[in-house]
């Protein structure tokens, strides 16, 4: 049976533009789905830049203004891979034009912008998704499945960290292509929206809603040069953030993120402790899950390192053979596979804009509590 | 040259009584010191119990009332290994009687009691020490030495956890021999004084004073049977605690402790992140330090797992040969060695009562903030 | 500049057919090269099977007889992904027809067949390569580069294992699509050609030629059903093999492979010990290298775990950002990139057929010594 | 009940003299046994040296000639901690004098000497033991117990390594106090008797007798200065050895030892692969066992890291609490505990001289095969 094309209009061609394009191109080689993404158009303000990108990835055409892209009849879905400050305008316009919208995380700079986006896609009735890609790392999906089965019993603790070290030097600028994440205008926040948002999304997916929290935020380097103007400006983002929280289920949450943890590149770790068992996971060794099963007889009890490469593990039956590992980029392929599956079945893939907005509410509370030092309800 | 005897009067004969006795007996076989501990007397309320203990360890005599022990002329030093509520009375009486005092940690149930103890030993002018034994794990001592050398540059983060899982069952009682740590009257607090106190002590030893903090505490099991009376009583201790803090040096602290982390037995982990390097350590693999040296050329940079068993590592020259590891109990042997060295040199070993009191001030702030939800200065 | 197409004719559509196809399709998205592989034709005896494969991967056409494929004018290169017994005929015919030949490892069932293939491609003067893909795992490439720099000094030891557990059950058949590796007619040997061949190839690449060896081989399950006929037949392959060897440089080699090591899926590990340093690597954690640098000052010396994901690591500048890992399949992408680079520069990529034949000579000696129990020179 | 004294006469006061003395002194503090070792006399040729040792460890007296020690009526057991060439004379004389004999491993330089020793102790009917101390590491004991239970099913593979790096420098002398292990006259062999002997002993204890083997041995540094005379002499020991073997039970053995594996200090690792499960262990992390249980449901199957510190683990109930680790020296304490238990019950502890002789037979075959390159039966 011939596959239905899904014509993609990509906005942005940086790191995330590449990760998503790769996912669109690969999904059909491994997953047998009704829909086949077609790389219809890539859009970016710099014509040479977007042209080179389009050539490298096989996009059929280019645009230099997202407003033109959104108007095109031959585009089914808009994928937003540009800095956070542009999400709201592009997403609402795309929805209005009847396009599906896939948006990089976080959904927007803050809850207010995110709410507009939720309204827009829901009013338009278009499929939508936010790319919290770590949900689709098979090891993380496995944890979600086992926790959902109830096997861990009552949950006591959930903790997660996302540690990096790339902004320790005061010579790293803010703003600009690779460093807009340091500019509060473009990003909305620092590590909170960029890194903690992943931790929060996974946490609430696995362990349910967060009720309230208190946060500590810090800006270690107070002034940085602007990559565009070259002027030294105050740094408005949070360089580091820690959060203590209560989940609705009575368990305690502890989160930390920083770009000043020398030696850690992208160390996203999570752990959940339940009455009958615990899980740990770590992005640097993403094919492994650590699992403690308290029901095992005493002498042989311990932490089991599961190499998540068997055919019965989530998504793995589509890839290679046991023992052969996947990498970072496969999480995006799985996201696309599930999105396309959702189109076919009518059961939308998670997280939708509405679901992803919950994470941004938590992030807003983190930033606010980081200033006031007070416990805040998340709502 | 003949060694000077140091006559020990031990109060208590539980887990810590054994760990300390072992240290006294072994130190002279490995460390060549001016003083030699002599196990003069063991004291405990249960005569049969203390007799059996004395026989096992070679104590020359027994007492059943610590007041009698403190009066004896043939005792040089009183070692306090009983529940926290007894520390203040024994320590002040011992000091008054002119005895040196070695006290298990935490110094007392709270700052107020601890202050009395500090005054007592300082007024009496007797040698004193609190057994924060993890300082004497060679791997931890090594971290302290390198951090003190300034090699890490500006410090950004310090984080530590102490995770256990032995009180998850609601059938564990409070009070009694093995479970007084669950009884707030005996212990003063729960994980804060028992476990976090270790994390705080090491943290301030390595990274300097804590300025302020905010804490989250939780009691998961609200009622437990009293081991003595058999009656069900409210649980007054903190089952779990998390802390966010600022150090005086501008770095951020994050601490967590619980007895509800299924799978972890005594998982004390610590990490410090500086501008030029980072260290990690973990009590379950106590002979190892993880070290990241940013100055190494790029391609070969990474986390180095140092097996702390070489002759040039702290304390290791006294033991076996490279590759052969030490265990938990060796930390106590090193503590005694340093205490005796301090007697010989007149340079008192750290932590003294006064130094250990600082940790209890932090613990008091944790408990208080856990109730109010507010940031508190430590003073 | 437009890229030159390289029209691929793929023979076989099993596991390796997929791995290679994936490499051809992806290389141009990440590596900017003069040549662009084009998936021109896929060939297999089962028409429905090869049709489904061609649809999944975007091959433009199919063939059911490799002789027809070899004759086609629109094919530049033949890629051989079928059982080992077919390598010699296809490769020699392809070379004769002037096609480049890329052949799965081992080059053939034995040295005699391999020699024919070497002669054929050299006589035809066509580009050729054998897919010893683990050379292109960036961590392994890094080891090769550092060893070549001389930094390790005199080499004393090289050891490697390749451990699996998938044939422990006597119910696994021999012959057939997924199990031809157990049929000595199709495979030529068991673990020796399938797994040890990888270890030997990497070893000689990094540490130079093997001079002589003695081997122990074993067939644990003596009879298995034939997947085709259903008849029980003697098993002719080696289920396990161990090898002791001398390298030309005076170092000692120790190798082991088995499919009966319960718990190991594809555990290819290697280690090299030199005077000044050592390396270890493990396929299950393929993004890491363990490195011991004896020149580091004593107290901080240890094994460094290098996460090979930085831009300066081999091939990594083409992928994501530090901390984000690659998987098994990327090794094939790098192989294609280097093959295409070799076409452009005229400097053939290694291992050519001639180079890969050296590994098969060692494998033949292993099988022979496994029978005689004698030391054999490799020649 | 008063304990029966067991008066120890220690011959030698080097590294092993310290390890054994420590075991004698500590055993009674942790194990409640009928017998109590008494450190009666220490013997060594250097009077000042042995005096200092005796003072440090509390030996009641000293001797400078082992013949005088053996004659003394107040000695029950002779412990031999001197170089291997002295074992046979001391052990036979001690047995003749009716003393129990505890001898460091290997039992002797070769089988011939060992046989004399076996005859001597059996003729005299005295208790005897060889200190293959790694049997008493609780993690190793646990492996033995589970394998004995049959839980692993048919065994396919046993492999063990003992890797060090302390003799890489050609400046290390042979002969003398710390370096007699490099002198073939004193030691009998190099790594084979010193290190491989441990691997072989554990292997046969866990996996049964070795039937035949072939070995590769190497001397990397051919000449070294004699520590005594200062003259450069040929090196007669094996610097490195590898062994391939068949066990009686049909499984394959692979062993390697060297003192030229840069970065490894005392890396004794072992692994056993059975039909239903596998174990791994490593001396550098001696409190852990890695266990693979194939019977676990597929998705959650993996290698379990067991922290062997629970009360139900072998010997652990006598020590601290879960999570708190033991070190190298504890293996000797357990050996003494079992030896004393054997005296009380009349069931001799293993390995006796007779049992330990089997390991030396294997070692002799290794040395012999290392020269001839032939497979040899062990007999």
C-alpha cells in the first residue's frame, strides 16, 4: 500500500533542525507506518545558510520568511526549531493556517505565551506535539511502562539532574546563533527552560503532577558580551537552578540543573524510589537502565544494569540485534514514529501542546520562587 | 621507647562501641605513635550485655553506671557511644572530671545541648573530638587536600546525598536498642542528625561555612510502635530531608537524605564542581575517587577513577600494597591515629566539639526550615 | 558543486543489508563529500522479500539473481551482504565486470577463497573494502591514533574478547536465514570468522601483525537441526575459541570468543597495555574509552573514562554536541564516508581486500591449531 | 566459657606476616569461637627487625632461627610467611615436631617439595592449611555457594586474570626483601606461583579439577640486578603467563597473569558462565559480585551488582551493617575463623596441604607447557 505523504515545513536549521530532519528521513526505513514525511521546505532568514541546509538534507525548496512558509498549500505540518521567543507567533499563525504544529521544547518562554499556543492549535483542531525527546529514549520508556504497571508500589522519591559545563568561561557571549540560550529575551530563562524542563517533563510523565515547589536560582557570570552588538550586557538567565517539590502522589521531588558542573557534558540523570523497587537512568549511558527489585531473594538482590537492546524492549525490535546500542538521535526518530502513528490511529501522541504547557507552568514557578525564596503552588 | 598508655572508658556497646573499640585495638599495629590506647573499662546499663562485650573486646573491667565510670582515676578518656539524648550529661560530667571526651556524632540533639558541651570541655581544657568518621576515609581526605591546594579554582557547586532504605516497612518500631534513631526523644531528629550531619560536616570541612539554607522534610510513616512499651506513638523524626543552601564562598549546596530510597544501603555520595576540576566520591566504593581534570588535553579528558590504595595516598602507606583495599572501619582507626597524634603534638585533631557544633547549627536550621518553609541564616 | 553519484547494487537484504543501506542513506546528511551514494538496486533470491526491502529503503529497482545485477551498466559498486560461501563468486564476477566491491567480513570462508578475491579486484583495479566496521567506532579510532603516536611506549599485552550467548539452546537450528552462521558450509567457521575476526582485525590494525599462535576450539552442542531440511546434522562450527599469540612487536596476544557466555549479548572488549599507558574499550558502552596515563602525578593517577563525544574526537565534529552519544550503526556511516573520501583522494580506505585477507589467514590458523593443539606460524 | 588458647609461632615478618598477625588479633573480636589465637613468638633472621615487628603486634617473644621456634613446647602452630624456597624445610620440621602448620601460598616452589610437605603433615596428623585467602572474600564465597547449589546448570566457561604493573621498570631488582618474588630460586616461578596460583585455586574450588592445559609464558625483562650482591643476573621467572585449559566438567578455562599490565595494581578478576546464569568478581571492588540470572523475565534481565554487605551474606553477619564494606585483610580473618572452627569441629578447613598441592601441580604444568608449547595433562 502506498504511504500517505506528510509534507514538512521546517523553520530553523540549527542543531535541532538537523536532529528533526534526521528523524523524518530515517523513520520510514525502520518503522512501517501509513505516513511518510516529505521534506518539502526549509525556512531561515539567512538565504545561503538555509540553502546549504536544504541541500544537505534534501529539502525540496526553501523560504526565508516563516510567514510565507505558513501560507503554502503544499505544507501539512510546520516544525518549529527556532529560539523560544519565536514559538508563539509561528505556532499560532501555523495553526490558524490549518497546519499541524510540531514545536521544540519548551513550548514557549512562559505560560502566557504557551497558553496562546494551546488555544490556537485546539481551536484549529490540528495535530500538535512538543519535542520532549527524552521520553522516547527506550530506557526511559521502559521505566514509564514498569512504573505504570504499579510494580514499584508507593513512590517516595523522584530526583533528577541535568548538568553541563559549557558556559563556565565568561568569554562565552549571549545572543547569536549558538548562544541564544544565554539571552533571556530569546530563551525566556536559562537552565530552567533549557534543561530542567526536560527533567520536569519526564518526572510528571512518570510520576504525575507536581503540587508545589521552592527553588534556588543563581547567575554565576553576571555580565556577558552580546554576540550581535558586541556590547557587554547584564545576564538575565539562571545559570543554575535547584528545586524541591511535592508531587500530588505524596512523593518528594528534587531537581538540579547547571551549566557550571565541570566535567559533565549532558548528564541528565533520573531516579525514582518506590516501596518495592527503584530505577535509575543516565543520558551519557542512555541504553542502560539500573533497576533494583526488592522482591528478589536476599543474597542475590542488587542493582541490575539492563542493556536496553533486546527485541522486547520498547522500539528496539525495529533496529538491530541484542547488544547493539542506539544513540541520542534515535529518540527523535521514535517521536516521529509515534506522531505518525497518532495521525493514523487518531490517538494523539503525548506530549501535546496542552500537556507540555504543564511543564512550563512548573518552570515559571521555579523562576518566580528562585526570586522570592518562597514555596509556590503550581497551577 | 615505651608508649604512653591512654586509658579508655567506653560508654555504650552497640554498633559504634564496636567500631571505636576496633579502632583502639588496631591503631598501634599500623601506626607508630607515642600513645597506645588501653581498653580500661566498658560501661552499659545491662550488666550481662556489657560483660559479654568487654570479654569480646578485651576491656579490663566493666561499669553499669556512667557516673561511676567518670569518677574512676584510672580512666584518661571517655568515649560516648550512646544515644544522642545522653551526650550532654555524660560529656559535661566527664569534662568536669578532667577526662578527655570523644563523642559520637552528632555532638548532641541540638545546638543548645552542644553549646553546653563545648563550654564544658573548653573550660576543663580537655582534649575532645566528635567522630565524623568519613573525614578519615582516605579518598575523602585526598579530596580535602586537593581542594585546599586551590587546584579547582572557584567553586560553583557542592552536592551530597545519604540514602538508605531500612525503615520503609511500617513494622520497624521506634525506640529500643537498634531503633532509637527513629525516636525523636532519643535522637533529636531523624535523617538530619543521623545522616545529613555527615554530609554537612564533610561539606563544610571541604568547602567552608554554609551561610543560609531552606529545607524540605517529610515523615512518610506517621505512627510506629514503641519498642519498649509496645504502644503505637506518633513519629517525631524526619524520614527524609532535602536542603538547598548557599556557602560563604558563593557556591550552591544541595543535600538530600532519606531512609526510603529502595536499593540504597548507606549510599553517601558527594560531589564538588570547580572551575578547573571536579571530584565525586561514594561510600559504597569508598576506596575510589572520581576526578575530572579540565587541564588535560581535550581528546583524553574525562573522569579518572583513582583507586586510593597507593603508598602516597593519605594513610595508605601504613596498610598493605597498591590495589589492596580498605573497608568502612579503617576510617575510625585513622581518627584515633590522628587524635593520638594530636595529643603528642598539642595540635588538636579536627573536628573538636566547637567545630562539630557548627554542623549541629546547620541541622537545627534544617529542621526549623523544614517546618516553616523559609530560608534561614545559619548562625 | 553537484555531487557525483555512486550507484550501489546491494546483494542481500538481511541484517547487514539494512546496516549498509542505512549508512549509504545517511552519510550525505552529515559528511560533505564529493560522492553521493545512490541506492540503485537491491538483489535477493526471494522476490517478495527483496521488493519489501527495496521499498523500505528506497532502492530504485530489484534483481533476483546477482549475476544480472553484476551485468548492469548503471551500477558502480557491488555491496556483498550474503553468507560467506557466496562472497568469492560474487566478488570475482563483480570485479571482472569492473565494479567496485564492498564486502561484509570476513572476506571469505578461508584464505584460499580470499586470495582469489584479492587477485580479482587487484587485476581489475577496482576500489574495494571489507566492512570491519568496529574500526570506525570513534572510540576505537581514537585508540588507534594515540597508539600510533607512540605514546604508550613498548607494548606488552593485547587482549580481546567477543562474547555472546544466543546459541546456548540446542533448539537453535543451523542453516537458514537467521542461523546460517551455525552452518559450517555457509559460514566457513563459527565464532572464529564471525566474532574473533573482528578482534583480530582491530588487533592487527592497532598493534601490528601476529606472528604465531595456538588455539583451543570447542563445539558444545554437537548436533542441530537444519533449518531448511529439518534433519538433525552434525555441527561443524566452533562454538567457542581461545587464542594465545605473539605479535611481531614482541607483545603477547590473548583472544577469546564464544556464543555460550550467558549474559553477554555482543560484548566485544579490547585492551592494550604499554609501558606508559593502557587503553580499554567495550562495545556495549561504545562511546567510552578507558585510558590509563602513567605520566600523571601519583596521587591523581587512575583510569580515565573518556566520553568520546567532543568535536575534536574522530568523526564527532560531524554529529551532535558534547555528551550526546552515537550508536552501533554510526560505525558503518563512517566506513562509507571514508570509502567515498578514498575515491575522491585516490588514497584507498583500509581495510582493502588484501589487508582483510591477513585476518582470514589468522582465522585459518586458529581453526587449524584448534584441531592439532600446536603452535602455528601465521603466513 | 573460657577460650582455649592457640599459641602461634610466626615465621617471617613481612607483608604476609602482618596480614596473618592482624587476622589472629582480630578474629576473636568478631567471631565467637572456642579457640583464641595467642601471639606467642615471632621469628626472623634479623633480630632488630623481628623485635620491632613483635613490639608492633604484641608477640610475647622472638626467635632468630626457625629451628629453635619449632622446638619450643609452648607453640601449637607454626605459620610460614617466608619465601617459597623455605616452605618445605620449615613445614616438614614443624610437622615432625607435632605442630599444626599454616603455610602461605603457594604451598612450595614445585610439586616435589609440596608432596614432601603433604606427607609430613599427614604422617604427623597435624592440622594444616594453605592461605589461599581469596576464597574467604565473602563475594567469592557467595559465588562458590550458588555454583554448588547447581543453579547455573551446565558450565561452559571459566576465566580469570590477575594483572599487575609493578615490575615494568628494569630497575626493579631481583632477590631481597621486597623483591624475592622476581628471583626464581626463592620463588620457584614468577606470576604463575604468585598470582595465577590464586586464580587456579579459586577456579578448581568453584569449578572442579583441571584436566589439561597449554600455556604461553614470557620474560619481558631478561636481566635484573640482584638486590643482595648487586650483580646483574639472568631473570629466571615468568613475567607473564596465559593458559588455555579444559576442566573435568567439560568447560573451558582461560587464565592470564602479568606484572606488565600498566594501570592494574592487583586486578584479580574471575568469571564463570553457566547455562542459566553467570558470575563476575573483581578484587579491586571486592565487596561486589556481578550476577546474571537468565530466569528473570526478559525486559528486566541484566547484570545485577550485588553489594555483599548484608547480614545474610557469608561472614557479613559478624561485621557491620548493610552498605558498610570490608577490605582486603578481612579475607585472612575469615580464614583464621574457619581454621579455628575446624579445630573445634574436627572438620578440617579447606584448602589443606593436600588440596593446595593440586594447584601447584597445575602451576608446574603451566611452566612446563610454557617451555614446550604442548598440551599437558595435569596429574
